[in-house]
């Protein structure tokens, strides 16, 4: 029986694959990232916190004063630092730690961003409270992540395949869960945009180096799912599927 902590599991999962995630098209491109440049427009001296080292820091770095790329994995931070240096972004700095205990004073940042990270957080509620704590009263947060479609059958499917691919996965939260948690953490809700993202199964599996036995289990599960699931996720012959994602802005109350 394993005795590792969730934090060590996350670091173990992502450390060896850090470079692949920094270079990944899913994590470095997308309409939601394009929209971040509009969010920071006119804030040339702003300080930005990027929780979970998504691709957001590279997109906004030319438009702000400083970006702190924050992650649990030192390997991921190393990959980010190297990529930032290659691109000439001297204002991207890295900091290691857990989202549930941010090592920053209150009201330290003008913007807090997180992309495809929250579904790995061990304590979602506490992490959002921390995000609110370090955000200035005039600040703005944007959370981008995969989300649960909501209905139990669809929810069970996506949580199962996510866990099979990556055991450090915790939960793809629904829109309602996100909104309730943000409000409890001291945010008021801003614009919500829902999108669909195609997950290329071979690439998705290779990026995490998922063992063949678990990849086969996902394919077997996909093949056995009822029509409602196959239709919603648009499951293809090679296992590729459509993932529900969202971008949700939040402001301090």
C-alpha cells in the first residue's frame, strides 16, 4: 500500500514530464489564453500570480511588470524558467509551494490566474481562499480548467478516465461547484465562458506517460459507455474525445 502524500504524487507525476507540459499545445495555446491579454491590457506595472504554472505567464508577461509562476513541482518550475529565458521574459520568476498555503503577504497581486491546475488541488476550498487573500482589493482573478458536465453519468465517466490517466487528479468541478466555492472564498462572480477542447487520445496519454494497462482500461470504458456518454464527449474511434472547459473571472467582494 502506498504511503506517499498527494503533494508528492503530484510532484512525481509532473516532474519527469515538465518539459512536455510547457511545450504542450493544449497548455500553451487556446482562446482562453488569448483572452488573458485583454484582461491585463493597460496594466503595464501589474504583478501577476500564475497558480500551477499554466501557459498564461508566457502570454501575459510582455504586458505586465512581473509574473510569479507558482508550482508544487521544482522540475516544472525549472522548465518554466528555461522557457522564459529562451523567450527573453526576464520578468517571469518562479516560486515553489502548495496552493493551500501561499507564501505571499495579503494583497500582493493585481491578478491571479490558474489554468488546468485546480483539478489537482488537494483542498480546492482552501486554495481559493488563499487566492483571494493574496489578491488586491482592486484585483482580478481568472480560473481556467476542465469542468464536469454536471449529470451524474457524465460526471462519473470523466472523473474515472481522468484518474486512470493520472492518479494525481482530484476532481473536475462543475460550474455550480466553482461558483459556490468562489463565493464562499470571498469572490463575486464575473464573466463565465464555456468551451469544448478536443483531447487527442494518443497525445493525451503520451504526455502523462500513462501505463498501457490504464490506457487500455480507458479505451475499454469508452467502448462500453451508453450512447448518452459517447455523444456528449464525442468519443472517436481512436479514443479521442471532447472535454468541457471553462474560463471564469472573479473579483474580490
